[in-house]
C-alpha cells in the first residue's frame, strides 16, 4: 500500500506556487476564493510560478494581477507540501507588506484583515492552515 501511495504521488499532477502573507500592523490579509474546486475557502493570495521566473518575481506578478497592489517581500516563511485529491502542491510562503496601491478584488470574492487571534475564524484551504501554524510560531512584532 505504501509503494502504491508513492507511485500515485509521482503520477499525480505537481503544482508549484507562491503565496503572500501580507502583513499590515498586527493583521494579515486573507482572501476568499471566487472560483473553482475550492470556491469560498480562504487562502493567502498568490499563484503559479512561470518558467524562468523567480519565486519573488512570481509573487509580485501574481499579487499585482489578483489584487492590483505592489508588495515588498520581507522574508520567506516556509515551503509547504500538501497532497490534495487531484494534485500535489508545493507552496512557498512569504511575509510581505503593501508597497503601493489599493487592494482590488480581481479574482477573489472577499478579503479581510485578520489578527493572529482571528486567523482561525475562517475556513482555510488545508495548505494555508499549515502556513498559519508556521506563522503563529514566528514572532513578528
């Protein structure tokens, strides 16, 4: 059974993405998916890395496309691997701040700023839940 699970993982679609954990004061930006299989679940915004693009370039591009803002990348928080029913995800999470612009919801149905105490008040995608546990271990004053 174990070998079968490993075989299925290699056969499964692999997706590599970046996610922005955007911090403002003592709050973090959560976005609610507006489409697809995980519609209405919450996530940190971001998306797929294109060929010949660094993780940082991909993150800045994705946030500009999804929220129409420019970000500063402060530090990488973690890399999470999670297997969903239809694909295996590798997600690189970065702590960021807004450099310029006003948030526009281009791909998401909703967004809200959550304090550390409020992070668990919404239903997150499973990989993002792991990012939250890593975030809560970090002391970002």
